[in-house]
C-alpha cells in the first residue's frame, strides 16, 4: 500500500493524481446530486412531467421549442455553435475527441494518463526515464481516449437545429380567417412535437383555407420569408 501511495505521489503520476481526484469528485457530486433529486421527487425525474409545447415565434419568425430565429437570420445560423456546444470544445474536436460531452472526454484523458503514468513510475526510476513516462502517458491518453470516444459518440447524438426547410412537407393548421398571396398564418408541428406559428401564402386562390383547416407546406420563399401552402385533407379516402 505504501508503495502504491508513493508511486501515485511521485512524478509524473502526481500531476495526474490530483486531476483524477477532481474528476472522481465531480462524478460523485453528479451521482449524489441525481440520487438526491430523485429522492426529493419520489423517484420521478423531470421526464415524467408532461412536456409543454414551445412558444410559437412571431409573424415571420420560426419559433421552435421556445427559441426561434429572429429577423432575417435563419434558424440554423442562429443556433450555430449553440445546441451542440455542450458536446465538445474546439480543442477536443481538433484532437479527434469530439462527439461526447467535454466532461466525458476529459475524464477519460485523465484516467488513461494516470494509469499509464502509474505503471511507468513503478517500472522506472530517475528523472530522464520519468520524463519519458510523462510523454508516453500523454500520448497514450490521447490514443486510448480517441479509441473509446469513437464508438461512445453514438450514445451522444448531436442535436441538429431545426431550420425553416424542415417544415416543408409538413401539414399545418391555418390560424387566420383566410390565406391569400399576401396574408396568412398557420401553426406547424416540428418533429420533436413543439409548435411554431409561421407566415404562409398561396400561389392561387384557395377560399377553403380558413381558420382551423389543414394545409400542406410545399415550399419556402427565403426572400420573402414565408411558406407556400396548398389545401390538404389528411383524412384517408372514403372517410
């Protein structure tokens, strides 16, 4: 036991030992915090509460899940670098360690570096050899973490921000008294179940498009920032 402690506190293992203590402490706090939250809520997490529909955007904007794209900026541009920022940092991406949360990647780096440096410290002696162990530990931690991160990233799919183009092909519900070539609004449901209020127009007269009727979004006019719709009855034939 004394030899283990001595090796863990010797150079270069000591550098990673302190980092490992921080990593283990972080995950313990996360684990205990999660258990405490479940206990306070009778074992039911937040996911058991009914989800609420996101606020629709203003006229001409696409509001989605409570965060929309305003003005002339597309939703994809507004969300660029936002929704996926918790999954990886720029440095980790360049090292080939993206696709998982930063905490996971850093934890793996520290753990692998600690184990390699510990083994090297036990097997070597002298400053030059220990310096080599330090370099080997750094390289091994990168190689090992990269090998683990690649398959692990499948468990952390990166959220793709919703764009206006995603609404094309979807059925919407008219929310104005009429829809013309110059006026109209409709409510459309995104793939995740949230809703958005959007500007809609017709290419020809469609007197049947009144409030509460359904229509099919078949195109998006990026210049005028509105969707083109046509009457659509979702009921199967014969009903």
